[in-house]
């Protein structure tokens, strides 16, 4: 019996107690939904297989003492198949012990469902637009964007496992001053001049510059003939603004697509595949910025003041109103944000029910205006729009911070991290920590093949389970005739309980937008598997001389453990295979490989 099945059973009993008028003043509407009824694994196995605090949750509503209400549940629970015994403890905890066969039923459930085990459809019917990374196309993906790549893609996989339709989206900031600074940096490199004070540095600037020169030459364009003064026109024949030039525009129009291609390539190699690559510039070219502003004006949330156009964001909880068109006629950056959200919610294909933005730590100040904009469009902040803020990543080696990149100057890039430790270790290490917390990445640890390395520890559990299968096959042991009721040792019970917790963990990870829960679960499962492997045998193994000399009761226990009868060996093999399947399922949610040998 799984924790989910126990939650359903507890809910049914609660409603029956209301019907029988034994639950005091408790009514049906006061009983929480099944998914809110907590069933937990006790820290002390002596307290049972599972525990619930439902009596303490409902006691005040029922006008009863928690222990008195708990006793009513304790009287009813053992009437259900699979429940061996129930005990009330402390102020009203209900400890539940299952019979061996009921505990082990999860094995058949895992093996029957395979890759689908734990997946559910409680987010079905919802389209979630998940925007993450969204780095400017002015350089390689830095370590902060790399964290969002690992977390964002893992989150998308978790949400899909909960039934959601997820649109992975990358927003290219290819409009505005940062692109101008990028172009200026390239022109300076081409001319052999120092990088502008507000420009971009790093070897990649020289590399991109060389590629632009070669491409221009191939097209028959001599960059030396282009004016390097203000004025001229862009590739579409539009007048260039102040500070622009034909030469800079030539570099911009060629270099930005090159950076796009590099970013796409890095993402693909990092096992992140986006459904939509959205260009900020398209919002201006297609007139969506103007249309979105007019929509807000019709709603009464746009006003003109001091020659500028403002969004009345204080009407919707922001700390101050926001300029969206400056007095000189230029759009403020927030104007594109307004249009972009409107675009996500009203697309012809996959309009977003929920728009999730994954932003860096330096964007915390944007939350107020973004939520105000969401409300101004008639949507619900926190529901239709959700903003997640990721914290900093520190890369360490030999106990010291790593700051220098081969290509990007004094930052560490995605490609640097992958080169140092590989995709598996990079993705796992970045996804296993709550994005609300800063994280230290130890390159020496992640490159090591030791149990201190979290990704190795989990992957090794999978490889070890595959080795058990190979050894069992060589010994002629199969799962035929397996009696799962024989999985009755403490090590069996701990591993079974861990397997049973996978579905609820997956649901919680999706609802909480917390993919790190998957990694934490896998490490716990791997730990229980390694302990089980050390304590339980599938393939018979002779006792050592030292073990033969143990007292009779200890020696017999070891003989049973190391030389299981066929039905017990078959049952253990099935448990081994179930553990392997769940480990593989969890690793796939993080896009980390599940090796068969290590």
C-alpha cells in the first residue's frame, strides 16, 4: 500500500466518521483534499511504516482532543486489507504498520508501469510557458545562465511528468543598448583599439570579429569602406540613431546571429531543447509593443506626464509608476516586457495558462512591476504569472574560487563547466540545490569517482543494480515464483518505503516548482539501495571463515541473507529491478544518464 493509497483511505475514514456523527462538529467540507493529507515515513522504524497527523489537523475543527480523534482513526484503519497494526502516539500521531505483502506491492506497481511509474495527470489541461536562461546574445552562457538551464529543463520535465503541457522558451534580448555595446566592442577589436569602458571583453570577441570579417569578405564587402561615423542606414534602410554607424550595424547584423548559433549549440549539447526561440526585436517589428500599450490604455492604466508615457503600476500594488515611453520617444525596457507577457497569454498556438519567468538574482526589483502588469491585464499575479529568482553560483577548485574563462574573461561559462566535469555532473550539481539558495560547485568533487560525489553515488546505485541482474542471469536466477511477502527484513522495508514515496515526491516537486526534490530523493534512494545491497543477497554467496565461526543464531541469519531460498531470491531480484527502474526514472527527470556499468 502506497502513501497515496493510505491518504485516500484516511480521507474515506474521515468522511465515514462524519457520516456516523462520531467526529464531533467536523463536517465534510472541513476535511482537506486527499493530496493535502500527509502520510510520512517515521524517522524511527520501530514506530511503524507510515505516520499521519490527520487527527491533529482536524481536532480543532471537530471540537475534540487530538488523541481522542486519533483513536477513532486507529480503530478503523486495521479493518482495511494490508494494514497490520495501528498505534496512537504522542499528542495524536497515528503510526501505521503494513503487512509485508502490502508493503511490497509497490514492486509490482513499479515494474508494471516502468518509465511511467509515478507520473500523474493532475496538471493536465494546463499550458505552462517556462522561460529560462534568456541570456543576451552578447557572449557565451555564463554560470548563472547554466544553472537556469539545468534547473529550468529539469523543472519542465517534472511538470510534464505531472501532466502539464510545457512550452520551453528562450527570450533573446536582441534589442537595445546591450546589443549596441556588443557591436561597439567588435568594432574596437577590428580596429585594434581598446575595448570601450562599457563594452564586452574576452577572447570570444576576437573570435567573433574574425568570423564577421571573413563572412563580409565572402559577400564582397570591404569593411574599411564603411563609414565609422554617426548616421547611415541599417540593413532594412532605416536611419541609424545617435551613436550608430554603418560599420557598427554591419558588425551587429552579422555577429548577433553568430552568438545565437553558439548559444543554441551550447544548449543542445547541455541536453536542453527549447520549443520557442523568441526574439525581443520581433515585438517592435510586429507592432506588438504598441498594441499592448494601447490595450492597457483602454483599461485605464496608461497616462501621459512630462512628455513621457507611463504605466500606472501603483494601482496594482507596485511601489511607483513606470515610464514605458521616454520623453525623447524611445521605449523603456519595460515596454517590451508588457508586450511579451501579452504575447504569451494570447498566442494562437499554446497560449500560456501560466507564464513562469526564471530570472537572475539581480532581477528581484522587477517583481513588483511585473505582477502589477499581470493584474492590469485582468490576470491573477502568482497564478497566471509566476516569477522565480535564482541565486548565485560559485565555482571552486582546490578550495579557491574559479573566475577565469578561456573565452569569456573573468567569468565561468557553460562550456567551461562541461569541459571540466561533463554534462551529467554539471546538470546534476546545479539542479540538486534549491534555486532560492546560492550554491558552491566543487570541480574536484564532481570530477571524482567517490561516494562523496552525489551524481556518482546515484549513478553507481543504478550500475550496481544492473550488475546484480547480470550475476543473477549467470546463476540462472529469475523473478519467476517470487513471493514478495518474503521481503520482510529491515533493509527490505527501508528500500520498499523509499520506492513508495516516489509518486508523492514527484507531485510535490511539480506543485512547488522544486526539481531539487528529485535529486534529494535519488540520493536517499541510492543510500537505501547501497545498504540493502550490502545486507541482502540475490545470488548465493558462501560465508567466510570468520562468519562461519559466529554464534549459531548470527550465523543462521547470515546464511539466510547470503543464501536465499529460490522464492526469496526471486523476490529480491524483483526489488532490485524496481529500484533500478525508479533510479532511472528520476535521473531522466534531470536529464542525467543512468549507466549500466561504471
